């Protein structure tokens, strides 16, 4: 499940170790895997520390945020390695470099990870299925795919069936049409609870900082409201 801690947006880093402790103890009741988008505001430090200190059954896909400012990428990769130096790699199952950007002008952490003896941890980017295709996927360890029936104009009562049909019959063949077969990890899928209620989300909390004029829907993809209230009834099971 995608996790962006509350109040953890540069330059306003109001999150603390305690707030992340509290949030992860809620999150572990719904999933065993958490995907981060970046390392700023000590998000990765606090997350790994909480998992190890509280002995939470959580695995992490580390996120390294990139944008047009290469300093952001440099800062976040340095933070990533500093956290790994302190806490080790046992809780990390993957590294997602960038989210919904065409990843072709930045060096991934893979080379350094190989030198450190961690070639078994996949490095990839997370992007729309329509662009996460060869030649990009020929150089990724996985293909991180954000696939949203909502943005494809699919009615909610058809969303689940459309999703599986499209992924299996269109997305997967296209992603694997290059020089090698690439495993697909779904890094985003869901349905917002605005403008209409729905039963499926892809993030842990709603994200009011993503609401702006003409795009309020981006702030309402959470499993929980901003007040940490569950929106739906969870099934009595967890993914392995």
C-alpha cells in the first residue's frame, strides 16, 4: 500500500518518529507491504526504525523522488544509503526511482547496490503502463505500473473486471514486448472517494495537499480519511 506520512511535505516537515510509529501500527493491520514515494522529512529513517523497533511485519519498497532538479535525486539517494548503513537491508524488497516520470536521464542506485552486495533487491521506476514499456523495461529489474480504471473512464461497477482484463491482455504483453520478460509490480491502483463514494483505495491516507483548483480528486485516494477513520470494511485477511 502506498504510504505518504501525514504532514511530511518539504518545507513543512511536521511529522515525527511518534506520528509514524502510530500510523504504521494502523497500516500493518491492513497490509504487509508499504510503498514510499521519497525519503525527505526523515520518512525512510522513521519508517525503518519503527518497523524494527516495534517488530512490525512490514516490508518496504523504498521510494526515491526525482524531478527536474537533480539535487532532489542526489539528496534522496544519499539519504537512502545512510538509512541502509544504519539499519541494514532486511526490510527492503525493492527500490522505486521516480513516480510517473519518464526515467531516462538519471542514474539509478542499482550500480552502487550491486557493489554493496544487494543485486537481489530490484530497482525500477513506477509509471503509467502506457509509458513503462520497452526500451525502458529492458533495463528495469521490475516494471512498476500505475494502472487506474478511474482515469480510463471506466464505470466503477466494471472497474475490477476491466483492470484484470486490460492488465493481462494489453498491459502485460506490451510491457514484455522488448528483449526480456519483466515481472510486473502494481504500484498504484484504486478508486477515489471523491466526487463519488467508492470501495477501493490505493493509499493509506487521503492527501489534502494534493487538492488544487480543478483537481480535487487527487486528494481522496486513501483507505483512511485525514482523521484516520476507515472508509471501508476490510476483509478478514491479509496479502502474503
